[in-house]
């Protein structure tokens, strides 16, 4: 993968000037390359990684395993695309193994998520079964540890 | 008649009394205890030791593998080292008789020098260099002979400079590339020329290649595996830099059997063996740690690009080093001495760098900046430094 993308994955807010120095190029080149990636649809967005425990939020997140019936034309794609459009669905993946779709879902309360599953997901034509697991605590998200790394305890000057 | 009794000071051996304190130590004392200092003075990786390596060490303690090992090091580790030397350095060493595991490269240096030097033997070494070399030579009753390296050569050691200092008493050539503090590396052509020099003057070569895994853009050249040096090379390496394992204190030495045997005598009496836990960790690093090296090296590489560009931008001449994690900018354009610059930078901007003179007299006019520090810290340090220079 392009080193520029690797760096943006670590910190998407890094300045063009710094990225340019790290990659031995100019800030103009960095801007042009990012614009091209956006145009080509390689970069799909830039988001903050939050530790929601530090927020006064009662939002709940759940992981839902879904078994679905593939269709003669198009396999899983039509129903999967349909499910992915629900705003409650934050991420969704087609999986190998004991179930087909893995959904990461967010709601304002446990009840809201439960309603979403029972009233919206389960009745969908083609959905065979659901299994919902509520998340209790986030330790690491998108490669970011939720608790900060231990303090740098190296000697301040050493040979 | 009573004789005057000795004070504690009088019991110190003269050759130890004469050792200078490390210039780094002086600076450490000044920095120690200060808050909010961004330190570019740390000669140690900022990465945590990779988790799989730490986990193996923990597991070995749980298993109770906490006894002495073979003096030479565990057979498994020595076999893995022989394999590593083969595929990484294209050098053949017999794990049974030619590889010795030590407590860091520092011990390896110590036993190597003690094994080969007689009082008065001269050892050529290059400056600027790691702070231990001259003291270790002195402690082995040798005579350190510094050979200068220069900015114009990007701090490579040249045969021309060596020829000026070699005498009939010269016994060994000690070198370390990639280099701490300059980041200098050698090309294979440089290595060949230095090898010819060693053969021509019948010298032993002691090569510390502890930064060998941290080279960029092909800066990797080695003294290992050169046939005409086979009988006159002591090769030193360790795990500290490649796998960020400084506190494990694990190094090793590869040398022809008679030399290994001589070093082994000293090692078995003064050290017994390297830590058993560290040896387990080292074996895991060799077996499953290739990807760790790549990840850390790639990160250092980007930071190096950033810091070199930033220093040159603020008017401090700095060549693009191809190894280790140090840059060695010239601060001569500021009119300050290395010591003055480092002290004022610390006092006025809370940024710690080590004056070049801590690594030898010819480091005057330079500064060592370690970039084994996160990019955010580096950015902040460069901003403070740039503002400092504008104020001068």
C-alpha cells in the first residue's frame, strides 16, 4: 500500500507539509494524491476514533450475526445492500463460516437496538436468523487503544 | 613509624581513575527531573518490545525456565543465530564453537578487547562514535587511537585517515557502522577498502553492527562473510535496536573458534551466561520477528526524512544518513559551540539534544538528534528549534 495511505490511516489530520517531509516530496504533490484517491473512491472518508466511555453518552453498540438466503441472481448482494442502508448499521461484512453477514449496529438504548432487530431486520424476506451480542467495553478500535499508551519511561538522555 | 593510611580514592586503579566521565552522563544530569522536555537525546528505540516476544519471555518464566544456561548461550538460540548470520549476512559460523551469547553488545565488546589486547596495544577507532569505545579499550589496558571522520565524507571512515594513525603497535581496528551518533553508513566498496587495510597491516577487525537492521536506501554493508577477514574478524551484534529490546540486555559475538574460545574464558568467569529469559525472548525475535523489523524500520525511515528536511529548512546543514536513528546536523552557522547550543536549546525551548563533542572532539560544531521519538514530538521539537534559531 502507498506509504501516504498508511500515514493517513494512522493520522488523517496530519498536515500536508509534514506528510511531504516524511515522504520526501512537496505539499502540492500530497494534496494532488489525496484528491486523486478521493476521486477514485479509494479514500471513502476521514473519521475521528472516539472513546465513547469518556462521553456522556448512553449509546449502545451491538454485533449481529445474520444468516440470509442467497438469491438465484446476485447471491447475497441485493439483500446485503438493502440491510447496509439502515442508518443504525455502522459497519457490515460478508463472512465465511457459521453465518453470512456481520453487522455492527448502534442505537440510543438497548431497547432501540432490540426493536431494530425484531422489527426491521428479522422480518426481512431472506433473513433466516439473527444473533445479537451487545458490546460491553471497547479496548481497541481501528488500531487505536482506548486507554493511552503507558508513559514514555525511557531515560531522557542516553547513549 | 606509621605509614599514612590510604583514602578510599587511593584504592582506585590509576587507569580507571583516569577515565573521563561520559559526556552524555553530564547532560543527563542537567536534563534529569525537568518537566515537559522533548528529548531527542535518547539513543534507544521508542517502540515497545513486540508483544509476541514479551509473551514468550513471560511464558518461559511461568514454565520455570529461570536457570543458568550453557555459558555460550542456549543451543537453540545459537543455532538460530547461525541461521540468521547465514541468511542476513551471508556468513557461515558454527553455532557450537563460533557464536557466543552475551549480556548486550557492551559485554561482547569488553570480552573481545580483553581477549585480544596486551598492555600498550593500540586500537584504531573512529570518532565521532559511541561513548564506550575508548574507555573499554583503556580498561583492557590498550591505547585508544582516535581516527577522525568528517562531514565532507558523510562521516565515513576512510583508509587515508587510518593510514595516518597506524603504527607497528596497532593491534586492532574497531568500528561501528551504521553509526551512533552520525547515522553514517558504509558502502560495500568502503568495507572492501577497509578490509584491505586491515589485511595489509595485519590487524584484527572488531565490527559492531548493532544497527545493521536499521538501514535505508541500501545503506547496509557488512564485514561479516568477507573471506579474507574470516580469521581476523570479531563480529558483534545484538537485539536492542532491531527488536527494541534494550532492557533485555542481549547481544552476541561471532568469531573464529580460537577467538570465541578466548572470549568464552572471560565470559564464563565474569558473567556465567546471559539471562535465560532474555535468551528465550531473543529466540522468538529471530524466529518470528522479521515483520517487526520492517514495521519499525519503515517508521524510522519516514521520521528521518521529516527531521532532515526540517533541519535543513531551518538552516542547519544535515546530510541524509542511511542508518540507525540519528541525524547529526552542523550548528556551525549559528556561531555557538555544541555545548552552548545544546544548553540554550534545553533552557530556552525545553528540547534536549546531545552535543556532538560527547562523541569525540571532532563532533565539535555538531549535535546528535535521535529520531526514535513519535512524529508528534518530533514536529513540536522542530518547531521549537526553528523558533530558537530565528531568535539567535
